[in-house]
């Protein structure tokens, strides 16, 4: 099955700086890549996703890039705010219809 | 309802007892998933139901764990003879899946299980 690697496992940034989280995947058939944000005591929430027919997608301060050749995708958060502090998970959906494979998560801390 | 509903939100049980965790998915979602999340850890896949297909049980950690989905809607995760290592947050998610459809999951808030 698919194997998703996520780095870094922890990330600390100053408010206003940018944060980048990177993921790689192994199944070349994967074609859907969502990102989730999990705040303390809550379930993960979908924040942005990208499909394999595009290389970049942006929604206000967050953007995701996809490089299918290299099999990696990244989450970029600009102008970080303390409320961005959370655990972020990347995921990939490949040849097993409906099944997402998750990275191990990145704990992002934004210091005021 | 508008989201995925899980009950109870918290459950404390004695070692050796059986527990049942419930998940109400979003109406119309064809797929339902159970994950386990231990303190500070990632998302451990347990089981996946898709329509009328046989469920993918490949993530269930032992035969003490079972799940069913009745009428293509509500799901129950059962843990028999609970052990302390079963303590975790159990998350349910649902999704709309079909040929050509690739959609993310909507997660519930989870059930925090504590085995004492």
C-alpha cells in the first residue's frame, strides 16, 4: 500500500513568519492529497486539498504544492498566527479507492 | 446532522470489560472509517466500510476489536475484554466515495477511552 512520510515532526516559528511542512508518498497512482489541522481535543479538520491535475493551490494564507515527478507535496502557511498552532497531517489517496494514508503529523507552534 | 457524531465523548471502563463506541456519519456518505489516536501520536487506521463491499479490516490490532455498520449508516466499534493499552481517542470519519470521486474525510470529535 501507500507510504506517506512527513517532516518535520515539530516546527516552531515566530508569529508573522512562514511555515512549511513537507510530505513524500510512494504510490505513483496517488492522485488526491488533503491536509488536515487538528487542534487540541478535537478531530482533524480538512483545511486544503489538491488533486494531481494541478501543481499548486492557494486559499488565503495557506497553499499546497505538488510535484508528481518527485512524489512530494508541501503545505505553506504565510503570516503565521498563534491560532495556527496545531498538529497538521498530510495524506494521500492512491489505488485503493477511498482509503487515505496519513503522515505521522507535524506539531506546529507559533510564538507571539 | 451536519457533521459526524460520535458517542460517548468520554468513556472510562474497567480492564476486562467490553465497550461499544458509536458513530453517526454524514447522511449520504458512502464510506466510513475508524482510526485510533494514542496520546501525542498519529492516526492509526482500524477499519473501512465502503457501501455494500466487504469492510477492510486490515488495521484491527487484535480479534478483541470488531466493527459493524448497519443499514449503510451508523457504525459501532466494539472492544472486548479491554486492556490498558486500548486507552486512546477513537476517531470516526465519513466520506463520499465513488468511481472518479476523490474526497477528503470529515472526522468526528472522537471518543476518549480510558481503561483503568
